[in-house]
C-alpha cells in the first residue's frame, strides 16, 4: 500500500512538471533560453536526481518516479540553455 506522503509528494512533483512544460516549449519555439542561469538549471536537475534516488531507497516508488520526471524536465532546460546559448 502507498504511504500518504508518497502520494502527496508525487502530486507536488507532477505539478512542478506541468509548470515547467511551458518554459520548455517556449525555449524550443524561440530557440533561446534566457530566463535563468546555466548553473541554476544544472544544480536543480542534479539535486532532483539525488532526491529521486533518496525516495527510491525509502521505497517511495511514486515519489521517485515523479521526482525523476521533474529532474528530467530540468535536464531538458539545461540542454536547451547550452544549445540555444551558442
């Protein structure tokens, strides 16, 4: 059975994913990524990956997957920042 904390954290992370989608799409359409610094994108992506691993070790599978998804979105933003800044 899922813990209530797992469900709450999963819901929050899916909310984060939904809020990042417009930024990813805007960057893709305009072929630019001016909004934040590369270090902020990269640090956020790495820290979310660490959080996903921690959730995995706590057997919070839903939180692990949703946090990994949020991390992937931030890695996409990082990639866009590198590619579109050239």
